[in-house]
């Protein structure tokens, strides 16, 4: 039995496909950049950051985390030619609301003790702007990231829809 979400996906996909005419876009992003941002449902990267279909790669994960995104960043850069990284975290992020200890405890309560190692790192951060600075610095110092890539860091304000540059 299909859930309401699956039914929505199916009907929306059919409607989208009925007028879709972008099937000939090239595989590499046309504007040679990628965006790392949070998976938060309040962020619409295409609308908020002016990304048209085919322009850029958008990598989403909890917190817009650079370390989590590294695999995709390297594929985007080394195999598909992107040369700019735009990292965007946001206000009201859930990643500032817990510690590793807190998250490990919740998982253990829900799934049982021992399903995750006690050293598993959920990579929370206590301050959004500092999290942006830390991730940008980490990317700039990572030897696997294409040298001389343009890397910038931003905070998207979920309350206003505005984005401000941090680094």
C-alpha cells in the first residue's frame, strides 16, 4: 500500500514529466559550482540561491556538513569539473541543539545499546557562524579538494529568506 507521500511523488512526477524538456542538459554542472547545504525542509536551494536546473550540484545533509559531503564534493570536482564550493548553513539548525552524547543516548533508547559505536560522531556544532568558518577552513586545508577552488561560507536565515556571507 502506497503512503500519501508516495502517491504525491507519483502524481507530481507524472505532472512534471508531462512538460519536461530539459533532458538534453549536460552531465557536468554548467556553472561549475556546487552548494553544500542542510537537509532542513525549510530550505529550497533552487529558489533561495538562484540555482537553475543544470547549473550546479546541490549536496544536502544534516547541518550542511563539509566532512559528510566530502565524497560528493570530490566526485563533483574531480570527475565533473566544478571549481567553486558554496557552503550554506542556516539559522534555527537542529545541529546546535544536541551533543554527540545526547544523540547517542537517543539512538540507544530507540534502537538498543550497541547499535552505534560510542565514538560515532554526529558532528553537531554549538554556533552556526562558527560552524561555517570551521567547515570552510577544513575544506580549504583539505588536500583532496581541488587547489585554488573558490570556497565561501554563508548563513541562510530561515525566518527571513535572506542569505549572508560569513567567509
